[in-house]
């Protein structure tokens, strides 16, 4: 699990994108005259900053503990019985498709 420690650095990418979009939202708000649109812009900017803070905290958590919360949830999902049933159905479907294709090639 220690190989995920530096995965926290990848949080910089979405943080940068969110803060860049929020900058342009705030820049556009300064040019507006409508009070309703200004309030809407401030709400959008606040949501973008909140998302950036969440990404930042997830990156710090990943770097400090070495556990990526998203990878943990994906690993947990892969071990669930529902996933195994779904993959079994997919393999059967793929085998049937290959069999039908093989039969068509012979004719």
C-alpha cells in the first residue's frame, strides 16, 4: 500500500483546474450588473473552492497514510459478490458471441 503515497500529488491537477475555473467565474462576476447573476456566480465559486479543498484534503490524506480512499472503494467493489456475478455473466455472453461468430464463419 505504500506505493500510493505519491498518488496524493496527482490531486494538484483537479485542484488547479477548479481554481482556474473559479478565477474566471469571479472575474466575470465583476463585469456583471445583474444582482441575481452575481449571487449565482458567488455560489458557483464557493462550490468550486469547496471541491478544491476536498481534493486537497484527499491528497494530503493519501500522502500521509499511503491509502487512497478511491482505490480502497474500487478494491472493495471488486471483491463484492455482485461484481463476481456480473463478470460471470459477461464471460458467458462473450463466449456465446464468439461461438455464434465462429458458426457464421464456417457457413
